[in-house]
C-alpha cells in the first residue's frame, strides 16, 4: 500500500496547469519477420511468418503521449488456443519534460538489449539470440510503472512491474512471466537500468532485476537477474556482447541460470559495390545454461545480413547448436 501511495503521489506531483494543444498527432508503425528454417521438420524445412506487429502512438502535447503495440505470432490464433499468439505487448501513457519522464501501463522490462529493441533490422540473426530467450527472457512485459531520465551522460530507468510466478520459476524464468494476466504486486519486479553512449558508435549498459516471486503455498522464490551489454557500430565494424546471470533463492530446480552471446561483423557493402546499402558478414558465439548444471548449450553461427533499404533486412545464417546443423533464411522490416 505504501508503494502504491508513493507512486500515486509522484504522478500527481508533476501534473500542472499547462496548456494543452487543441489537436494531437497520431502515428502508426510496426514490424514483421518471415523465417525459413531449412533444418526443421527432419530436413523438410519450416516456413513461418513468426511475428506481425502494429503499434500506434498518439502525441497529446509536447509532454504527454500514448504508445501501444499489438502482436500476432504464427499468422493466426485458433479458438482452441492451439497455434498462434495474440498479445498487447505495450500500452502505456508517457510523460517526458526533456529531463525526466514517467510511464504507466503495459511496459517492457528494461533488461538487456533485445527485450526493448527487438525489431528484426536491429539484430543480425534470423531468430533473436537464444540467450535472450532463456536468460532475459525476451519478450518480457507486464503491467507497471517506470521513471526514467538522464544525469550527465548516463541514461537511467527504474521500472516496477507485476510479480513473476514463483511456482512457474521451476520451469525457467521464461515460464514465470505474468504478461499482465492476473498480475500480482506482492513484491513488484523491480529493474534498475543504466546506459552510457558518450563515445560515437559505442553504447555500454547494464541492469539488475529483483523479485520475490510469490508461490501458492505462501512462500516465494527470490530472483536476481544481472546483465551487462556493450554494442559498437562504427567505421563498418559491428560488435555486440551481452552477458547475464540469474541467481535464485528457495528454488528447488536450479540455483542459477547464465549465458552470453558475442557478435562480430563487418559491413562489406562498399567492397562489393553496394554503396548506400549495408551488407554485413558476421559471426556469433553463444552459450547458456538454464540451470547451471551439466554442459552448456553452445551455439556458433556465421551469417550474412543485407539491408537494401532503411529498416529492411534480408538474412541468411548457418551454424551449429550442440552438434545439430542450423540453416535459416529470413526477411524482416520495421517502419
């Protein structure tokens, strides 16, 4: 109750009798991606329009806006729930005065890179990194509140969303996401994120996320996720590293989860006569362990990502996952 009163007081503290614009502005955007996994279905291949997303933003005035995002996965959602997926992944009011801001609604948890920025042209591979599936876990969203701003050259974000499901943590943090359905706030899932981009082409960031995830028996599972990331993209060189670890308390199935991925690439467009376009040749080394017991799941990829126009991406990758071949193609866009 005290936390809720504090949030309410903070919200009303900055609402003032400012003039509103008579007419706001509304913009529409979205993204989507088609994947062809040539090694799936015993080598027969699988073609999947994995995601289609539409988002709508309305700017009420210079400080207040609304952001919303609806996602459909795998073409359709059947009435019996078999296949497909429909979700409201973002829907929040946003106040920003040029120095600091506030959000309230359905929010993305600001952990890692891909959880917030997961549009297909923003990452090299056909699929999102598997690390981002089992360690972060992308896409992680829930109902809640956030405060953000900038101090010096450091951007900061403090977000509070609903609890994880303590009973489901035994199957991994991905299974424990509430997604805003019957969300509880017994402890709140709290994330503090810091990032710095004070050098051209370089961005360094990290976050810590904490929650005592409630269980049906009245106990809880402590979840503490820490991650560090760095991206460099300048002079045709691309590099990205992300490393994360989850420590659990009172979790019978695992004491921790950990993983990383490292991307290294070079834009060869000018070398092959594709001036004005991007043509990245890249490699990825990655490993993760969902319960830090036994061997890691190890993945190595080699890929080519061609961007014939702004925010379009055509991708090809091949590699190995624990001895199994990987070969995929993909098309992705955002607007």
